[in-house]
C-alpha cells in the first residue's frame, strides 16, 4: 500500500512516547497510593460459588447472610442460577456450615464450592506471579541478545514491559479486580508483544545486510522501510487476536471477564509498541553507537 512508504513512523513515535509516558506516570501514582484491587486469589479470604436450581435475588440473599454473624460484609455477584460470595476473611467450619444451611433454605438443591486462601498462600501466589513475569523477561533478553544484539534486546524488553505495565496501570486506575487469570493474560500479552517486535527486528536486520547506512538519516529511512514492510502483518495478527478477546469479554462468563479485559487492553497498546516504541528506541541506541564510533580519535 502506498501510505506505508510515505509514513514517517520514527517521527510519529514521539507522540506515542508522550502518551505512554503520561499513562505510565499516572499508573505509578495510582499504584503508589492505591495499589491493585486484588481478588481473593491474592489475599486471605473465602470464595463461595453456589449453583442453584432457581434464580435468587440479591434482596433475598442479603438478609440471610447478615444473620450469620460474619464481621466482614461479603461481595455478592448474582448470575443465572448461580451466586458468587466473597469474604475478605477466612471462614471457619462453623461459618461454612451456617452459610450452606442459610442458602439451602432458599434453594434445597443448591450445591457449594468453597475455596479458601490463607495469608501465606496469598503472599506466595503474588510472589510467584512476579517471578514468572521477571523470568519470562530474562529469557527474552537472553534470546534476543543471542539472535540479534543487545540493542535489540533492550528495545524489545522496554516494549513488552511497557505493554504489561500499561495493563497493570489501567487496572489500578479503574480499580479493576486482579486475579490469577489476570497474570495469565499479562504473560500472554508479553508473548504477543515480543512476537510482533521480533518480526520487525528481523526485517531491520535483513535490510541492514543489503545497504550501507552512513548516517542517522539512512538508519531512520531503513527503520521506516522495515516497519512499512511488516505493518500489515502486525496489524492483521493483532486484530485477529483482538476480535477473539473482545468477544470473550462480551459473551464470556464472569470467570474469564478480567482475563479478556486485560487481553483487550494489552493488545490495543501492544499494537503500537512494536512499531512506535521498540523500533525507534533501537534507532536511538544505534545512533549513539555511530556517534561514539565517529568521536573516537583516529590511530596514528
């Protein structure tokens, strides 16, 4: 397509840098003061899933649950023949039995699934989630450094950390719930981000072999050309996955709602990070290399 040859991706990248930096600063501020809205997966508490033979309204449930004598008020989600009740404290055996008896009075065919997370388990899950993200980043650094060079690795890591952090920032700003499926979504986003970035970097490396770049303008033209050559492939890939994630968000169940939302957000931001974040950053690092080489005194 004609526009791909005329569009100056490197020039446009500064606007995307400003936008991403603004979101990042806002996200850091919210994370510092508000933190994340962790689900019961990452904090001590009990999660009660109830399958019903008939629909029960919130107005019917609240008076029954208030009579149990549990200090923390539960978070109740009512669905089609299903109720989810979440407590920020671990229910003991007596409370479990009282809860089951109370709901059974409303529906004698109700079935229960009670999941409990204690404090130590919650800390371990959060710690393992952070480790999994860090290890994946380390593996990507090693892989890209071996296959390409360290400048490509640095640019790739900045782009994928950008995508992952933007998702975390959005969840913090809008107080969206972070559960285990959210971590899966972040790791999936990292995978898609590095895939698109590697495709563009591979084309940049290939084009480097067939020309002599003597100045920054030559390198800039090469980056613009490489991005243009891979643009439609990147957009098609992102759009295909985005459509699937979007319909999962709209039509999927409550259990995968946060996963789908994180995927949608991550794919939207990841769609431009490989083009407007990673590639221009590599160009900046390469420009400094050429400047350093030129500044070295000639040998006598």
